[in-house]
């Protein structure tokens, strides 16, 4: 990269800091090799100053406020800050280090304070209100932008009195510190834990692909010895171990380590942080006139209020609970038969469920994960999702090995449309490693917009798959494969955006709509046309046979009682927790236990996320009181995908273009229900979701 000074609002930035220089990289992808931790603090200092100057210039403009000199000016402002923020927080999540984590603890509250000052700027808000009073002639997308800015400012406290605004800003800054510490505590617990296996009896029952991945994990973590194998707390490591290990004691050990993340006394204890976060959230909600945080969080969603959310969750809870109890009885019967010892349903513990479920699935469907996994190669499934995107949306993906990344395992593609026009850049960071946050997520290094100039997005998908040894293909479980497609659905939402305004583009939609584009894309994974073409055996190269394909499809509702209950338990605990107005006196462990008892949570099933490591809830406000959104979106995705099934062609190009126009490309240009109806022709029905999970017959 050639360093050149870059100008923002008439100010020349320092040419020796790559974050403050122009980027002569392909598509202006960040020059990762040139960026060092010491560059971030001066870059953020400069970006804060530039953005503040831009804001003051807008607020002090002597001309009467209008759409161009206020809203468009705001859309143009903050570009340097957006650049610094995207690079920094993506690296903190994907490729962290002690230096970056220390910087995060310093930068996150500074950023929160800066954002609070922006939204509480009385002069700026007054100009936005002035534009709103004279907005009748604006087109629909401009009206939508104006309404979102107004709501953003109102929900950030712009209408509060001065003393309340100061309190609101102080709370926001403290929340940012708590969120950062919570996330770092979870990462510390996950990174510190490893279960080292050496003796052959410790590997009993593990298929070759699990042993190989554990051996690779040992190598990556520097555990010496040719006999060393490591199981980590990455889902792609722990889940297959729980599924196949014959060592019940080891399954119990790693399950308890998984559940205890964030709950160890000492420096990484998240329990005091959770209570403080809840206190601060309640204070913010009440400053804005809401009874509790749930009322505040749901006011700007499709659901609108907690009653609608609870109705949906409980509609699924009762049939899921009944089905889970039936599944548990089947596990006990299987265990009794295989061990020769009588097992009751209550004997099935959380560390038994995956193991005996796999045994029951083998018996009921003549199907096991070890048989499926050789057909689910990461590279071939990546080709599959690109193929679907090509058929539906006319996209092409060209590998770009000339673009340097922050880690040697990250791959890059240029994305073009059917006419060869550049759409964006797609990065895939697929593998678990120390210093990388757990889970799976999509993010951006640059968002799409058209004003003041055309900007195409740079999108990254993060997964945490277990990396195969050198020269071997990485094999995925069915759950991993769904995650791959799910995150790519988010990625397409960012890549395909066609909005004039950055504030409305890509995934900047309401929280309970943002999962719809990702979840509907999952449906294409298990379509016979896709599996027969791309599910090829890692050794023989043969395509998946019809018999195996039919068994996989027949087993799709298997164990859905368990899967639904573990998810719903987390969603209902989240909803109830944020309706509480006594966080000072709340014993969180007792609250979690009592809530599950009130639901009659079947024993032997754990919450998908316990509170001390529930990053959805406590690493930001994004999913707080909103973990329900995955099921809300599943109602949309099941009903929406039925349109393709009804058409008789799951790759129908006309439907694909409709989905593109009204959903993937549309961003937040209109209310999400309007967008869904424009695609589907009617509002969604709940029954397809219940049918997809196999819950209708249990009702």
C-alpha cells in the first residue's frame, strides 16, 4: 500500500497512519498488514474530531434546515469514524489480542460517549425536526430516512431535559464498558479451557473426523505430543464430542465447563456485570418513559409489545415441551436396552442427550452423523451457496487471492452481477481459533450507499468450524452447514443492498426482520437438487446417494422437541428478565432456575445460552429482550419458502428476483411487513413454522 494523506471535511489526516490514509488496495479493502494496534487510538482521536466538526457545521448552518443540508449532510458525515470503527471492532471479534482487548476497553466507552453527544445535540435535533415539519414533498425513501433519524434521536434521549440527557449519556458510556468486559470475560473462559485427551480409552466412540479435528486443535494450541487431542468450547468441537464419546464422565466434564462460562469467581465473573447492565437498562428505559426495558426494546420492532412475543413463543412451547418429553423417554429406552441397566427419563442428563439422541437416530432412521459428514465438505458447500445465489440473484463469485487479509485462513471473493458489474467483496473467516469470539456472525467493513457517491459493500462472514489438518477437507455437521448458509443469507443482505442512504442499507432493518433473509436462505441447503449436486464424498468423490438423501430429509423433524425447547427457554428467560424492575435485588441464578421451573422445563435439557455467557443479551443492547427474533423470523422464512415450494421450482428466477427486490436489496426503505407482503402477496401464517419443526402433530 502506498500511504497518501487523506482529506475529511477540509482536514488532512496523517499519512503515516494507514487508518488515516487512502487505501490503494483492490476495492479499498483495509490494508490489514499495515495496520497495527498503535494506530487505533490516534485514528479514533482524529475521527472523533472530524465527525464533531462535521456535526457542528451542520448544526450551525445559517441556511434554513432542509433535507439536503441536514439529512444528506448527516449521511455524508462520519465516514472516517465508520472506517476506524469497522476495522477495529471486526478485528477485536475475529482476530483479537491482548493489545486489541486493552484498546477495546479504552475505545468502547469513548465511542459510546461520542455517540451519546451526537444524539443529544440539541441544535442538530432541532434541524431534523424542522425538516420533518416541511417534509410533504419528499419521496418515500427520503421520508423513511427522516423518520428513522427522528426515532434514532428520540430513543437516544434527544427529547429529555438537560439533566436527564447528561444522565442518559453517562449510562450509555458505562453500558459500553460493561458490554466490553462481559464479552472479554466469555472469550477468556472459552480460550482458557481445553480438554486434553491422550489415552485411547479417552477417544472411545469418536469417529475419525472428530479425532482428526481434535488432533488439529491440539496442534494449533501448542499441546505437545503425538498422542495429544484437544476438545475446545467451540460448538463445532464440543457438539460432536458430546454426540459420540462413550465416556460419560468426560461428556459431563465438558458440558459443565460449557455451562460455567462467565460464572467463575474472580476477574472474569460476569454476574456483577449482568446486574449492573440490567440496572442501567432499566434506568435508560425509565428516562424515556417506559415501564421496563422490554417495553422500550420492543417498541421499535415488528412485534411491537411483549404480549405478541409471548403469544408466539408459548404457541410453540407447549407442543415442543410435549415432544421433548416423548424424545426423552425414547432416549431412556435406548439407554436401557444398550446398557442392560434400567434408565428412567429423569436419569437422562444434559450431557447424555446428544449421545443417546444419535443412537436413537441411527435406530429410527438408519442414519448417523458419521455417515453424513463426509459428504458435507466446506469447500463444496461454499460452491453450493454461491450456486444458489447465482441462480436466484444472478451473482458470480470470483476468488481474489491477491487481496491480503488479517489471517491466512480467510478467503476473499469479488461478487459481480449477471452483467459483470461489481457488487461487492465477500470475505469468509470460517475457522475457530484462540482469540476469536465464539459463535457465528456477519459483519461489514463497508456498507452500501449511493449518496453522496456510490459505495459498494465489503462483507465478512465469521464461523467457528473445526479446521481440518493440512491437505484434508474440512467436514461439517448438518448444523454447521445450516450455519454456513444462515450467515451467508446475512452476507447477501449486505451485498445485495440497493439503497440510496447508508442509514437504510443492508441489514439496518428492524431487529425481528433482520434474521428473515438469513433464515430463508437456510432452506436451500437441504433441497435435493443442491445436495445431489454438491454433497460429494470427501474420499470417493461420489455424490450423495438417493437413499441417504431420503433418510436425511425424513429425519428433519427428529429431535425438534429438544431443539425448540432449548431455544425457547433462552428466549422466555430473556423476555421475563427484562420485564423485571428489581435488578438490585435479583439473584440471577435463582431467577433462571425459577423461570425454568415455572415453564416445566424438561430435565436433561439445558438452555441454549445460560445468562452468564449469553452474549446476545449482554455484549450489546442489540438482542436484549429480543432473542425471540429467530422464531419470529422463522415464521416468515417457513411461510416465505413455501412460495418456492408452491411454485414447484425452488430456484424459480422470477420469485428469486421478487425476493431480491423486496427483501435483500430493499434494506429499511419501508416497514418490514410491507416488504414481506410485497414479496409473498399476503401476511405470513404461523402454521408453516410449526409444521417445519414437526410441532403441529404434537398439538
